[in-house]
C-alpha cells in the first residue's frame, strides 16, 4: 500500500484512549486502538462531558425522553446538560476538517453512535434507541467522515471496514490539499474501482456515472463523488462481493497463466468463497502472479492493500 502523505488523524473519545475521564474516574481503553492502530495514526482525544465543565468524578448522566425531545441530565432530573453538549458538539464538528475518522465510546449519552439507552421521564423503563448528543453533531455535520464505536471495533469485519474508510478518506484529503483537478479525481477513482466494487456494486456504478457527466464543475463532481464513495464503503464487504471482485482480478491473467495456475487461483478463490481460507490467501497468489506478470493497472489497485498490512485484518 502507498501510505498517505500524512498519518490519518482520528478523533477519539478520551476514555477509549485510556484517559481516566469517566464519571467514576475510570476509562474504556481500547487495546486495538492504542496498541495495534496507534503506530499508523495520530489521535485527538475528546471528552465532551469534561469539556462542558463536568467534574471527575461526577454523578452519572443519561438520556431522558421528555415531551419536547430527548434531554441529558442526572437520573434525578437535575443538572440538565442537553444544550451544553449539543453546542459543544456543533462547535467541534465545525473544526475537524483535518480528521480522517472518529472513534466514539459505545452506549455513552454523549458519545454513543447508536443503541444509547433513552429512559422514560419516570425512570421506570428504557429503550436502546438513542445517539449521544456530541456524536450526533459530529456525524450529522460531517456525513463523509468515517465513524465507529470502540465496541463495534471488536468485530473483525467492522474493524477492517473502518480502516478501509479511514485510509481512503485520508488519501482523499491529500488529493484535495494538492489541488483538485479532474485528472487527479479520475486517477483516484481508477485506483479504487475494485475496492468499491467489493463493498457496493451500485455505488461503483454511480461513481462512474458521476465522473462521466460533462455538466458538472470539478468541484461539484468531487463533492458528489466522495459522498457516494464513502457511503458505498460503509457497506461491509462479504464473501460474495469479494469473490466477484477476485474473479474480475483473475481475468487479468487469463492469457498468461498455465492451465494449472488458473486452476490453483480458481481453487483459492472458491475456498475463500466457502469460508475455508481467509481473504489473504487468494490475494497473496494474485500478488505473486502480479510480480511474475506485471499489470500496471492492476498493480495500482488499492483493493490489493487498502491499509498497512501490519494490521493483519485480512488474515481472519
């Protein structure tokens, strides 16, 4: 993989980074984030509850459904911080153009992406249906920004999906900072066709149509393009979509491989399709044949290595 010009900067809930900022002076340190991922990114920690003036330690706060909407306060209804959290989230969301991703703390009334408990006004029941007020502002005001929760990053498929989106977005930011041109936009897309195909075929086709339009300025084209690209990459690639992509890559070698080599590659792809081997197995063979039979267009495909290989996310 060609690394971005700069390490991706990732916003992260301070407790997930290991800072003791929770209500009980504890933390929710993520081993993946702070041990495995840390060498490849720069972190910018945020604790919205501390940022709005709440002490450490402090009484717990939670989301409560009232007649005028969801509020965040202490369980007894006092200490309403709804406005402060929302205002801080909006202010922060307007100043994170440099970030390439954000990792939130799950279930937090301020930072949870989803499934945050929302209590009834009488406190007798709750539904896991809310979004943290801080996280909500970040996501709504930055729809293309890759976002994930610490808990969901324990899922190998979601973890890899997040990494793909983060490094794709960092490369996009590098492209914009270098000066946007249609030629650079087409190059960016050309290198990521199979990556997007492996996630969402419809988005793959839509991005091609956007780039073919003659009625758009390069700025409008880029804005529509990256929105479709990042939305498409949110779809988690499956064995079926990966298999389809691998078979497309296999086609580049049909005139140079022997019958036995073709059978070997087809066998590895089928073994992957059936879940018998990880994705790295057919990809390793494709990369081997790529060295033996160079294909410039194929060698440029980000799909073959979308993030640092040291993360070992395709070995599962």
